[in-house]
């Protein structure tokens, strides 16, 4: 039987739907089992109050990620119900656990195209979303500079070799995003801004969005990743007594580790990279073994929080009135 585009396209849409979601969950379960088998932790020593607070902040983080995407589409002229947006965005994001680093973007394009968002807008918005991750994490990470400057020599050596490359990659991505937009995705509202701006460099920062929209989305992004850092800090605090003395710097350091993982294009969701950065960074206050346990533990708490959030979102959509 000869397969043509009209035959393959429906199958492609089907595969990036629920089947890939189940595959993602299978990867997550395997990840949790593999990582939990490598840590020795007495459940009686966990401070469950701090753990619950950490999970609550992770829930806020997931809601804000969805809200940021909703607002990005709103700035492009699409008003989507927040519950529907959260459901589709969250189940698209879960596919980032599948190796390939592209499935979540393909799924998001499929999910929101079904709501009537044209493919060009989805493409521009995804590029903007990637920039917003870098902007939000990058701004929060500045607060971690004191911690990084006083970090163990092993981490400093690794950062000195990784950071220059990362900065170049980020610069290339921002420039390429601006060029792609100006050549392929110009819309009537942003065309004059892109072509006649007196500040050409602004064309590479969230291209296609008005200045006030760029500020608004960037502020939301900063708040979003601040909650991610706080969630990690309370998860960390549930097994390690820190007395809140390093609250700001450590919360920011966890966001920095997320950014380091996000910028790694080899492993899905930066698995391994984030844990490595966290482990080396925490050897400043504890042993290498304990730091490794904390890195794995905070990752597991994040994953379990996301699974619980998906269950909540699914039930929210299923039982809420339209």
C-alpha cells in the first residue's frame, strides 16, 4: 500500500497524542525507579511539612508555566480558556521526558492547532517560550552568583568550560529566532515594529511582540521560575536542615541548574546535567554522597509533583462544567 501525506498525517497526529503520553509516563516511572534505587533515605527523617510546601510551590510553578503560555498566545490575539489551556499544555509538556527533545513542541503544536491557533502563531510562540525560559531562569540565576563564586573548584572548572559555549549558543539562538521571524513569520501588527524599530537589537528579543508585551511576559517568566527555585528549596529542606540561611542563593542555584539542564541538547529534559550541577554545588555544605542524594531526591519530588499535577488537571477538565 502506498503511503502519502494524507495517510501519514493522521497517524502522526495520533502518535503524538495519548500513545506518546503513555510512553512519557513509562519513561518517568523507569526514571523514578532507577534513581530511587540509588539513594538511601529514611522516610522517618523527612520533614513532611516542608515536602508538602515544596510540592505546593511546584504546583504553582506548573500553573504559571501554563499561564505564561496562555498569555503568550493572548498577545498574539488568541483567547483560550485557562482550564483547556492548562490541560493541553501540561500533557504536551510531559512528552519532554521522551528522548528527542522535540516531542513536546510537536505535541504542543498539534494540541493548540486543534483549538484554531494557526501553525505560524504556534511556531512563533514556541520560539518565544524558549526565549522566556532562558530569560526567566537567567535573571533568577543572577542571585546565585555569590554561591557559584564560592563553589567547589570542580564546579568552577566545569562552568568555565560550559558557560562560554552556552552564551554563544544562546546568542545564536536569539539572533536566529529574530531572523526566522522577520523572514517567515511577520504579522501585520508587528511588521512595522520589526522593520522600522529604532532599536534593532530588540528584534531578537521576543520578536513579533510589542515592547509592553515583552516586559509583561518576561516578568511572568521570572515569577514562574522563582517558584520553581522555592519549590526545590523546600524539597531540599525536607531532608537537609539549612535553617533558611541560604534561601535566596540556593533557590536561585536550583534555577541555575535547571537552566544548565535546559541548555543541554543531548539528554531529555536535561536529565543528568541538572543533577551533576546540583551535586557539585551542594558539596559546599555537605558531603559528595549527601549532595548526590539531595540532587536525585529533589528531581524525584519534582517528577512526582508533575504526575500529581497531571492527575489534577485531568480531573479538573473531566468533572468541570464547560
